[in-house]
C-alpha cells in the first residue's frame, strides 16, 4: 500500500495586476489523515537533524565538564573548562532547542492545521542562516576566540565573528517564527481548521510570541556588542548589558516551557486519546505565560545597583507567582487529561488503575510523564524557592542554580523533545524505530541520570560549592575553605548521574540516526510501532470528580513543595549562619 498520495492544489493569490498561481504538492498521511505539505516536511526534517547534531555537540562537552568538576579526576585544564562552558551552554540551551522548536513550529502550523507552507524558499534562507550561525560561533569558541561563557558579559570581549554567528542564528530563527505566523494566516484564511486553533497549535503560538519578544531583546544588546567588538562603538555599559541580556537569556527558556507543554498535550492525545478537561483554562494558562513569564528574570539581577528594589521585589514575587500559576494549571491539566481518558477507556478501579494500566511501553508516553515529574518536583520547586530574593542572594553564585535548570530545561524540555521524536520519525521521516527495546528504556535512564545530576548539584550549591569555577577546592589560593564532608559524596553522585545521562543521550541519538537513515519504511498504519489512540469515548456518567487520582498527586506535590520550601530556609540559615 502506498504511503503517499500526491495531491496538486492550485491557489490563486489576488494581486493588483493579475493572479499568481501556486502549485502545492501534498501527501496525505495514511496514518493520521493529515495533508502534509512536502516542502514543509523537508524543512521539518533538516531542522530536526540540525537539532540532533547540536545536542551531540552539547553532551560531548557536558561529559567533559562533569569529569572536570568532579575534583578527584579534574580532567581539563582551566582554559578548556571555561571554553567548553561556553560551548556547552550555547549548543544545549540555544542551538539544540531552537532548531527543534523551529521544526515543531513548522509541524504545528502546517501538518496539524492541514495547510500549506507560506514561503518555503524563505524557510530555507532561515535554516541556512541558523546553520551558518552555529558553525561560526562554535568555531570561534573552539579556537579560543570567544572565552566569554554563554552570558558573554562585557567587558569580556569575543571575536566579532562569534557575535555575528549568534546574530545570524537569531535572524534565521526569527524568520522561522515569522513563517509560523504566516502559516497560521493561510490556515485561517483557507479555513483548514475549526472555529479555534487546536490546543497544541495555540501553545506553539504562545511559544512563538515569546520568541519574538526574546529575539528582539537579543538584537537590542547583541548588535551594539558586535559593533563594539569591531571597534565601531567605544563602550558597552556592563550594567546595561546584563539587564538587557537577561531579557534574552531568561525569556528564551520560557519559549521552551510553552513548546514543552504543547507537546505534553499532543502526546496525551496521541497515546491515550486524552484532551484537556477544561481547554479554556489551559488556554488561559498560556496567556499568563505571555503576560508574566518573560518578566520574571530579576533573580539574575538582585545584586545589581542599577535595578530598583521595587522592580526586583515585584518580579521575584507577583510576576513570578503568576507565571508559576500558569505552570501549576498545566501540571494539573496534562495528567488529568491522561487520567480522564484512561477512565473513559475503562480503567476505573481505585485512584490509580489509570496510571498502572497506562502505556508505559510507549517511550513517548513515559518521556512525557517523567518530564512532568522532573520539571515539577525538581525544576519547579527549586525555581520558586531559588527565585525569591532572600534565598537567591545566597545561592545564586553556587552550583545549585545550574542544578535547578537541569531539572527544567533538561528533564523537562529535552526529555519532552526526545519523547516526541518516537512519533515524528514514523510520521515525518516515514521510518520505523530501530531498537524499540532500547527506546523503551532510554527515557528512564535519562531521567535517572539527570535527576541524580540535578539533585546533587542543588545540594552541593547549598553546601557552598560555587558555579562556573574550575577548581572548587581553591587549591593554591590565598585562602582555604573546608567543605562539609557530604560534598565528596555528592560530587561522586553528580559524576554518576552525568555519566548515565550521557549514555542515555548517545543511545537516543543512535536510535534516531539509525532509524532515520536505515530504518524500514513505514507503509501504513500496520507499520506503526506506537499506536495512535482514537479519541477517548464520552464518559458514561459525570458523578464525582473526573480526575481524582491527579487531584491526590497534585496535593502530594504541594506538600512536597511546602516541605522543601521550609527545609531550604532552615538549611540555608544553618549553613550560612543566618540569624
């Protein structure tokens, strides 16, 4: 059975002079029934491949950094340690994630909406600019011309080509975001979806709006800095640079959050036929992200004298709390969509049969559930605690902070992106997953590894171990500091966690590369290893609460959060002799 039906559609675009005829070739997916613009499909593929390459670069640097921070090994000299901190940060937090997000934006705005791609040639321009930016920036870092770390705070100065690379990448990404909105306009005009955007596309639109704000902020600071590196601008005020840069640095992670949550809803639908039990509330939570999540970056600036106390307090309290409220809504809505669907499929015994009978053999499903757990219990709780002014001033320059965002960006975003590839490979690349047995275990191995790494770093930070420091023991320095004996244990635990995570990523990359290039062709629904669930049937009755198990799990999460909240205050007060 053929898996591709080529359909040529002719669109007449009105113009002042004459109509323009556009021929678009689609394939009709015999698994989902969606129309797939073949031009969009190619762009989705190349951006996804670039994302995987970026992740490989990031994790190679990461394992070298782990064994350098692990003091008994202390692998790299100081010069290469700081160089790879820059390299790892740029490839992990920027290149890997944004390449994947651009692929997701194209998928969400064309395939999900059954519409054509608005400007494929411009899409290729954006992709080429992003690749050039990646190559230029990475090359400058590796030859020692950009030892400025990810933040590149002035007066540290990199080679102009480093800044130009970042700018080119950002311009390419911005083109991708603009094309996303263009695709939405076409879909709306041609009425390829119902009265409102599907929730997944709505969430991706949220990510795109935040991306525009983020990239605009980046342009405001990186273009003058580029001119400064060329000698065309005499001075860049460090305080001004830091303030504006965090409008880019922190907001960029919020693009990830919106995209990540969108995928959570999509996997719920694909795996068990689940939908949000209150879609209006879920959409409201996305709006709260747009309004408040970009503002909550003051915890990076609390010691800066140029920022007013009122602004700091407002950002680390009200703005942050409203952004957290949005995440709490999603943290309840996503598991409840699983539970509601499972109960409608007949798994109604007790509070948790829906969970015990869930499709745990589906690596996409397990990735999402583990991402929700890690993002909430590790990244989320520490984010709120460390984001508050009083605690942040104490821990901000410790290794606890990168430990926190290992829980958000790595367990949350990266594991989510890994998970959805198990659906995208057969649907977009039309290949079977090679090594499905390994794929079922890969999310668990990654979760355990990053959880150990993250928790160890958080504890080490609370015990006073500094961040971004080649030699945490200060050997040869004019002063000495005797750490708590527990530090040695958690150093070892961090190394073991990082090693497990590295192995897991290599397994995932091996599965992805082998599947994409050598996997058997998918010739129809019968070849789908991960079955796509139909929409769950309507509930037979509406007695009681629709998702009681999720309610109990939410209450457990809140109790854990409160316990950690007060424990951190007590621990930090004791450790740092705060009276």
